[in-house]
């Protein structure tokens, strides 16, 4: 486990503790490298980098949408599994983001999301 992986896991534990262990901090897809995760999703999982959709409803049936958020030192590849999650990541927070469309079942599996 890299230092960055440990830090992200620790942050998730703190947030769960603050919310009584009931809230998950999103569903993230891990790839081999901490940077350039959008390109890795394309290369490793047949994803396609797309413009940000107008809404969650614009995501084609059977596909999953991943928002790759660029942070200093690492990227976070968040699976947007709902309209609420999509809205959270769509907000302009000053960070660069790439959007990746990929097989929906695979995105759910890789992120650990289960309906």
C-alpha cells in the first residue's frame, strides 16, 4: 500500500467515524498509478474520455460515468452512481476534472458499488 493509498483510506475512516459509520465517502476506482487515471481507465478498461454530460440522465443505459478529479499528487476516479453523486462532482470547485464513460457493470464492480 502506498502512502497515498494509506492517506485516502485513513481519510475515509475518519469521515465514516464522523457520520456514525453509516456514510460511505463515494465509490472510487483504483488503477496502478496515482496520476493520469483517466488515461488508465481508457487503456485498461476500454473507457472513453467524454465532455461532462449535461445531466446524469444523459448517461447512456448500460454505461457508467467516472469523474476523475485532479488533486495535487494524485487523481481520484469517482464512480458517479446516482444523480446526487453526479451533481456533487459537477460543481466547480477549482480542480480540473475529466469524465470517463465505461461499461456500467465494470465501473460498479471496480469501485465496489452494489445497489
